[in-house]
C-alpha cells in the first residue's frame, strides 16, 4: 500500500517518554473516490513500535459499484510491507513477478529491499473491504536485499478461554510463524469472545502495540476505539487484553525490540539520508531499473509528490515529529 498523500510529512524524532494510546487520523487512499484509512503510525508522539514504522487500518467498507481499493504501481525501498485482511480480497502485482491474492487471515509479506514497485486492487469478489497495512523498516545491513515475497496462512490456535490467535510473525503462546524477518518481531491477530480476557506472556525486551479493530476491547485496562494503538515500553513481560462488550472483539498485537537506527522515511521510501531519498525519487520518476515494472495493471504508475523545501533529516528510532 502506498502513502498517497500529496504532501507527505518528513518525520523527525527525538527521545520520547510516551506511553499510552495513539489515535489515528483519516487519510484518503487512491483517487477521487478513494476509501479512507485510519493512519496510526507514524505520528507526533510515537513513530515506531520495534521495526513497525507505518500502520493503516481500514474498513469495514461496503463496496458499491465503482468504489474500492485501486492503488496504482508505486515504489518502495528499505522496508517490508505486511498485508493483513479481515474481510475482502485484494489483487497484488509487483515488479518481482509476483501476482497474488490477499485474503482474510493470510499474511502477504513483500520485501522491497533495494527497490520494488507494486499495485493493489480490490477484486470483484470483495463486497466488504476491511484490514490493515503495515510496514517494517529494514536494518542497515539488510536494506539492500533482493526483492522477495512470502505468503503464510497461520492456523487458528486457542490461547485462552474464549481467546484465539493467528500468529503471522514471530512467536506468541508457543505458536511460531515460519516467515523470515530481518529483525525480531511479533505480529498476531487475537480474537476475544464476549466477556473474555487474557494476560499474555511477551518478550520484556520488546516494545508492544495493540491495534484495535472491532469490539469493546481494552489493552492494559485502557479502552480502545477502532484504529487506536495502545503502546507499551520495554521492560514489561505481559500484555493484558479484555472484551467488555456483548459482541466479539479483535486486535492486532505488534512488537519488536527498539529499532536502534536513525532512518529517513518520506513518501514510500525508507533511507538513511536526504540525498538517498532525492535519488530514489528521481529514479522512480525516470522509470529506473531499480524499481522494475508491474505487469498487468491497467493504468499509469503513481507519480512521486514534490519534495519538501528543506532537507530531510534522519530520525532516531523513537521520539516526536518536528516540522520539516
């Protein structure tokens, strides 16, 4: 998924004591009849949770004629994209030659590495579109890796009374994903029946985030609305979730050790300097071989927005966002 904002912010960070809940902002995704997504990461109070550096939550969108997701071919560098659906179906095409469908409960993990481009279009089989799109920053040692794509359908596991989990990255409650990542990570969907609660053992060296999807759910005793992200700093070895409502509740649990590297993130690029980002943008605009081409998408590529007036500055792995 692309950051399709016409003037994407530069993200600059410093040390932040933030713990609590991040509330999302609405962002249009696609063209003039775009669906809207709830963007929780990055924002002023917290920009990353481990290597998780971008989080969009969307839906449920009932798709009338002519509406849905239609994101033209667009580039990425220095990151992995995590596509996770609760409902609907999305067609993925990328310049690595992958043509795949994103379906509910199935992980699609695309590695951009040195450069990739891809498109995402909801299919005619979709009546409702509902899911999350997440990005992972790659560490410096691996950010020029080859393009790659992985698919995994995690089994549903009962982890507590009225609580089930799909562990799509990392390990939780003795369930482990086989999917390779470049840093230690946790990604899992948790479903809670009405009145259910659970305290999960987690890695105390990780930062953790709970991204709320549906239901009257609390994380650490704090109520969450759809798209809210509850954050917990390292040093705590449990996460407590509860569903106080009469219907089911669902969340994504994300985690990882503090990233520990300064990065520059602008539009769809993750780099290490202003000059790198300028080069990536110029290469995309000139159809450079770095990104390749998507076959089968019936339209034009997404042009890059203008760069900001000032120089882009590296951002530490935690902190606050300043003005460009």
